[in-house]
C-alpha cells in the first residue's frame, strides 16, 4: 500500500511538472537490433550499449522520472524503451499484488499456471483486472506513461488459448477487445505510443483490426527453444508461424524474434533466418536475466556486417 501511494505522488508530480510531453513517435522500422532483459537490468550499463530498442520492466525505472529519458538518450546511442507487462497472468512479485489475495482471491484471479512460480491465470475480461492494468492514476499503464516509456511489450496475450481450451468461445475476441481499449487509452495520452503483443500472432489474422492497431509483435522460440532450450523448434511450427509473421511485415509492422540457445551455430542460424524474413532477431537466455551480446551480432554492427553462416554448397 505504501508503494502504491508513492507511485501516486510520483505520477501527480510528473503531471504537474508537464512531463507528459513526449518526443515524436519513434521510427519503429529503423530498428535493427534489440535487447530483452527483465531481471537485473542496469540502466547505466544498458545505456552504454548500441541497441536500438530495449525491453525492460517497470522496476528498471526505479521511482525516478529521469531514468527512462536518460536511457533513451544514452551514451551508447538513442534507444526506444518498451516496458514489459503481463496482462494475461498476474504475478505475486509485482507492485499491485495484495497478500490478502492468497486466502481471499478476487473474482478475476484464477489458478496458478503450474510452470512459473508466483504466476496465476487471470480472467482478463473482468473489469476489476483491467482496472489494475489501465485507467486510474495508480494503474500499471499510467505508471508506465508517467515514467516516460515509449511503449509496452505485452506478455501472456496467449492466455486466451488457456480459456479457449476451457470452453470459453469468446476468449480470443475478449483479449483483442482488452488490448484495443488499452491501446486507445494509451494513445489518447501519448500519441504514437507503441504496443507490442508477445506471441499469439494469429490474432492479427483472425482480427485484422488488431494488426492495424499494433505497432508490431514479439515472438518467442521461432527457430530455437521449443519445446526446450538449445533445441531446434519443429519445422512445421516454424513454417506456420513464419507464414503469419510475414503478413505482419507486409503490413508495415516491426516483428521482433526471441530465440533461446547458447550454441554459436544455432545463434547464427537464428539471426540469419530471422533477418531473411525482415524480422529483427535477438538470441538470449530463457531467464532474461543478463545483458547478452552475441559475438558476431553486436548491436553496433549493421545487419549486413553480421557473421551469418556460410551458404551451403
């Protein structure tokens, strides 16, 4: 509760000071490389790198309105800064979690996901959950806006799969409606604010208006990491996803790919295949806990200089 009050005071101070003024909309399609780091992100260290785009959590900003603007204009070069947020699951380690929910859960809180400790499925169509995400001064999105992020990176958009499997026929449409309303709210306050769902890329085909509104999309395990790290993803899985993602590219959207492997030949292959489709690749650890720069694919190199694998004779 104390932390929520501090955020309210911070947001009020930012608005009073006129900090809602933003730079012009980023040139999203000029992005050649990006960093995805959710744990132990050090803004000073990230600022020394040449990554064009960075995905970090709200915690990376601390409670200072100066951190994100400084990172945007850091010594390593200008950066676009996205804030990670999960909208299809709740997380017990986030600022909004009330310990009382462990014994007296709200209506929107569902069962643990069974894989990630502290994560629970949420009935994301419930207005009470959506109010945590956006629409009030202390909501997740409003804090992100107040701290100066350029956009958001939305995880667990694919939560609709879980509820669809449970028999909820409206699950996909409800996720799309949630994100579209969320995006409109953000852009009323910050025109040009970026919105990137992670995974569930098929929603852009099922609901064309969804693709129209999104800035781009992030996808995991396209080439390596499914069903386990350091393993090639099934060819049919990759081909089906590429066919959809190519439509996002054709629509002028920025497609970010994240693969999970530490093997040099797989890293090179992932970069090559992603670049061949006009996606922007990053290969890292599943923990997303370190600032990883892959040799031969440093962010200060143009993609034409990357160390792609030699062509097969």
